[in-house]
C-alpha cells in the first residue's frame, strides 16, 4: 500500500500494524545501501514501514534556510521495489511539509536536546548538509512518533553520517523507545561506501576512486591523506574518529561544492 499523508499512514498503521514495528527510509535514488537496510528491517520486524523523503531537499530549505540535496521525480519502479520490503510506503512529496506547522515546538526541542555548543563541538552546526539533516530528522521523528503516535521499534540505517554523532540515536531511544541501529554501510568492490552522493560524480571523476579510501585502523587525518595521495585531486573536508566510527567528507578539487560525498566505516577500536 502507498500513502501520501501521515493521516493516511496512521489509519493504515492503526488497522494493520502488529508485533515489532520496523522502519527504513530513503531519499533520491534507491541503491544497495538502502536495500541492505530495508532487508534488515524486514527480517527484524513483524510490520515494516518505508518512508520515501522525495521532497527532502525542499524540506531542509524550509527548516534551515538552505539545502544541498536535489529532489528527484518519483520513480514508480523504485516505489514498486520498496513495496517488496514493506507493508506500507509513505511518500513525502510536492508541497507536503507538515512539520512546518509545528516548527516552534520543534525548535524548542532542538535547542534543549541538541544545543548550539554541542553541534559546534561536533563539527555539525556550520555545515548545511549536516545541520539540515539533523533538524529534518528531529522534525519528522516528532511528527511520526509524538504528534501522530505511530510507534516504531527498530530503524536500521548507515552510520557514516556525521550528524548522527550528536546523540541522535540515544535521543530516539530515550524519547520514543526507538532503536536507531547504526550499521556498517554497504560497500562497493573496493570496500568504499555505496552512496547516492558518490553515484552523482561524473564517470571520469569517479573512475579515479580505485582503492579502499579509509582503513579501520586509521587514527589520524594524516594517515588518510597519505593513503589517498595517489588519487588525483582528491581532498578531505573533514575527518572524525569517534564512538567506534571513522567519518570523512571527501571532495575533488575541480568542484568542491559539487563533487563531494561522505564515507564512513567502523573503526577497529571504540573511542
């Protein structure tokens, strides 16, 4: 079943959901990283909800004033595939941005639970992508779990994104009883993350990435810089090693604001 409003999702949920409720979500094009999460959510739940944030970029712009994520048209084949892993697919699309009705309340929660000084310390506040992703995620969680009372027990996701280190998984568990499970991301043939951001790189740029970029024993940015020194034009925007993860934003110097993506792997030792 496909629905387009949280009101309709709530009706389906109240009528059909049972047992342990799982959830997975994606924006832009469906890739193997999303499929990995979808399959795990299906395996570990009795009833599985998929959320497709088709208008995520526009939503981020409304919430924080800017966005770096383009919104692609809905691909019906992608939605058909999403249904194979899910009991219901909810699509946020067009001008459907219900969190804006609760913006003042969401802002109060953010200020209290994710204070400015914490986000600055974590390297999140001054990045539109990182800060916008956190704000959007908090906003939709409040909508789904608190406003509409749609209970979810388990949500597998990739742990490569830096904003998740601001205490977001712990916040989900504390506030909603949701296990927000940070998984090792799906990898390509070189051992690098499969991601929509990297898939957008032009082929002549992407073909330069012909080795594993991050190794789990790396402790410093200098180790990483040495490892990638033979890849023409590849640079590091940030490097963090924290809470058992190494998280890096890479870019190619030909176009730093366009040719960038995020990698992340579990480190050998937890900090």
